[in-house]
C-alpha cells in the first residue's frame, strides 16, 4: 500500500507582514476619504469602530448628559480623536466614546492631546476585552489620569486610575447603587441611573 509522505515545508518561508500605520499616515487617509465609516488607530493597526446598537448609543447619551451635570463649561466631547503624546504618539490616534478636557472645546484650535484629557470613557459591548487591555494600556502609558469603561451587558462601570507605563494601578468596579465621583469633579453619578433607560435592541 502506498503511503503519502507529509509535505515538507521550509521553516524559512517568510509569513506575510502586516503594515504598521503611523498617525500621520492615518490622518492622511482620513483627509483623502480613503476610510469609509469611523476608524481609529491603535498601536499601528486601523480598527473600524463598530456600529452603535441601541444600548451602545443610549449609554453614550446617558454618560454625556451625566458628565454635563458634573462639569462646568463645554468640556464634554463625543467620539472625537485624541492626539497621543509621548512614546505612543507615532502609532496611535484613539477616539474615545466620551471624554472630558481641561478647557472648553472652543479653546482648542487643534485636536486635544492626551495631556488635555481629564477623563476618557469607552462604552463597551463586544469590544470589552480590547477596551480593558489594549486601550487601557494605551491611555495609561499616555498619562490620562482617569479611564472609565462602561460594560453594557454587565451593567457596571470600571474606573481606572493611577496611570503608569505598565498600566493603571487602581481599578474599581461599580454596580447598582454604587456612586462614581470623577477625580476632577466633586459631583457624583449613581451607576444604576446610567443604565436606567436602556432598551432592548430590535
């Protein structure tokens, strides 16, 4: 009986290489309308932002209006980019779902930098593992003092503080009647109120 020999493959055969995009190249693609829809650049990779479902969209609105009550002026931004400073500058152009800046939006003639951000927040459903790892590490290494992750399905808020190059040193998980008070505000948010008006996606 004839047997088939296992095909031998060379261990030196190179695998295809991924292109690592820079923030400058990414911005050029945006300006030339080469990207359809909303995208962000994270560690040299271009990610298409997921379409917002009903829950996701409502939580963005709920967080936006909650933060408006906590901060004076016009400092709340929705789904707009941050210009990262420091070691991550070359390969990153994140776009948090919501952020709070030190000054009113009219003060900035260019994209706010990571040093301008008091608080960045992501509304996370299918992106939860990514937002808790890669995104958290990026925001921490950029020195953003406070990072909130709103877990859509878990109906909880994960507050990241004490940034370092290795990641946030403090992570608190809040549910239900727990109260969240940002570092940069004396006003508070009850977690259950953030999720109070959720509806089921059709």
